[in-house]
C-alpha cells in the first residue's frame, strides 16, 4: 500500500497502539527534578502541559483528569488519533484537555500558551531531521524558564545491531503490494526465512535476532510503527543533548528512577571510569555503553536552578509518596542495571509498612511510628531505594484529592466501558498518584461487569470463553460455568 502523501514517511495508515506511559505524569517528572536537586518552574496553580505526538491521547487525558488544575494540550498530526483522543475526553468528561490535529510545523505558527512541561514519548526516533528541528523550536518558543522537557528515544549503542534489520524490513515491505499489515507480515516472514538460511548477520547480531524472534508476539500495529517508518533514527544521548541546546535545555536526570542511583545503575568499576569524565553528556553516553542501553527516558530543564540544601530538604518534606503495589508484593530484592541487589530489612521494611497505612509526605513519614530511630538521612536513603526498585512512587498532594477522585472516577468508567482489545492490562487513573495503574485483564472483566454477583460471574465466563481463555482450578481446566 502506498504511503499517504501527508504522512511524510511516517506510518499513518495504521493507528498506533493505545499506550500509557507513567513517566509523563507531572508528579513523576517533578520528583525526577527533585532527585536532580533542581527547582523547576512553579506548576501550581494553572500550569500548562503539552504532549507532542500524543497518539490516541490516553496518557494526556489520564494525566489531565488527575491534575484538574493544569491545562493539557495534546498535539498529533494523524486525524484518526486526534478523533479518538477527543472522543475519550468527551466520554470521560475531561474539561481541561484539548487535542489539536496539527503537524509540528503548523503548531509553531499557532498562538499557544507557554508551558511548564513539554513531553514526547518515542517520537524523536521516528521522524526526520527537519521535524526534530521543529520540535526543538517549539520547545524554545513555548517552554517557560525552569520548565521541564521529557524525551524518550531509541538509543545507541544498544540498538546498533538492530538498525540493519529495520532497514531490511522497511525496504522489503516497500516493494510489496497489499495493505500495510500484509506488508509487515510478509517482510517479517522473509527476514525469518533469511535467518534460517544461516545468514551471518543474525549469527553476529544476537540483539537483532532476539528482536526478530519477538516481533510476532507484539501488537502488530506497534511493530509497524516501530520498524516500518521511513525514518528510524537511533540517537546517542550526547547528540540529543546537543540538538536541544538551541532551546537552552540542560540534562537533569532519567525518568527511569533506578538510573539515577549510581549504586543501582553502575557496577563500581564502571562508576570509577564514568567519574573521570567531566562533561555530563559524554558521561551519560558512556553509561549507555556500560549498560548497552537500548532506550532512554531523559528529563531536561530550561535553566532550572540548583536548589539550596535547606530548600531541597523542604521540597522533599512536602513531597507525598505512596506504595506502587500491595505490601505483600513489595520485594527488597530486585534486578538493576548493576546486578541483583538486596536492601536491608531493618531500614526499608518500616517505610513500606508506614506507607501501607496511608500515602504520606516525607515529613509525615519521618514522624510515623514505624520510622522512629531511622533519622532523616537513613529514611531518605530507604525511601529512594524503594522508589528505585519500583515499590514506592511519588504522589500528588492531599489537597484537592476529592476533586481528583471524582474526575478519575469518570475517566475509569469511560475506560471500562470501552471494548477490551485483548488480554493486555487496562490503565486506570489514580487520584492519589496522578498517574495510571495497571489492571489485569481478569480484574478488568469484573470491574466492567454488572454489580449483581451472578450477572458478573456470567459476564466474566462469557467474555473469557469468547476469547478462547480457559479457567483453571489448580491443575484442572474448568469447563463447566457452574
């Protein structure tokens, strides 16, 4: 199928997936700047937030409903995506979000408000140099001093082996008749047959071989957007930082929390080598060589100043935290880029027990009975360790939670009312975190079912049966709905 002319090499004849990305949440980005010791632009009240290349707008709409004091603007040039996003906003009754069907060039010419946050997920990789220049110019014009910019992108050196595979798939598909999905399927089939001939490229490129082997298990719409665009630009962090310099952006930290803690991010030998490098951008790039990084989640700021020690302590004291999962599932052992780590029970378990009672600010946590005897330094270390392992997340302030709860309820009702595309998790809005919480497919069935117990059971059985799913009791498959 020929590319539609307005797509400029981007896959537009297939919708992108309905994804959600927690790293874009305002509370998460604010915590990242706190970890970096920075004081970003004030974001309350009435802050403005842009998501560029917002797709179906799931992340934008969810963050808008859980941050009702902010104004959210999603921009995407695909009319199908924008229509879907606008429909979600209407169904969820979200009044503080709007979606614009505009290219980056068109958005530059619009009279739009300045913003505290500008975010884009993955887009940087899939567009050409001119579109990246337009994004930088948009940030230069619209991001306030001290504002936050978030970019995630495919990274070198980790994906160096995969670049030839992407080129092979895209070029092969371009020569084929049929619609996009047929092209994708036949191009993957060709590459798989080529690998089976013993082609030395695949033998010498285990990362590419693994990517090809896993492509069939992924959503094929995602595969089309990831590998079949005309542009697929892998980026060193060093080059991204230089590209953003005209917008006066400086690197702050990673939105992947674990990467901000040296003891978790690097082994001691590598950390010593990185410490020799005075240039921040080069140091981050060397870290990517150490970890063979394939994807980065970078947070930049436009001149956010360093916070004084007392100011930083006060900012931390006001920051609220919550458990990311039930207490029973919070492990003190986990895999990190530096290897498996085990945190000390006596310092970390009290933090989890306290937060299991209720979300708390750091100051409230320091006064909690469970944390007595730790002291603020050890408590901070324990809390950050729990955040690095994914047990603890930053939360929104207690003030305004009632209004957020009502807005989140409307969003969640709209999300549960939509057809279930498959067995993937559904992301519902949390008024505490200001972010999405994954709900398992089975839980989603019951949450979206009638309140009557028997009717809910009947609906769950019918839904699973229609999708070919089986219920097990121990080792036995249950075939009788009774």
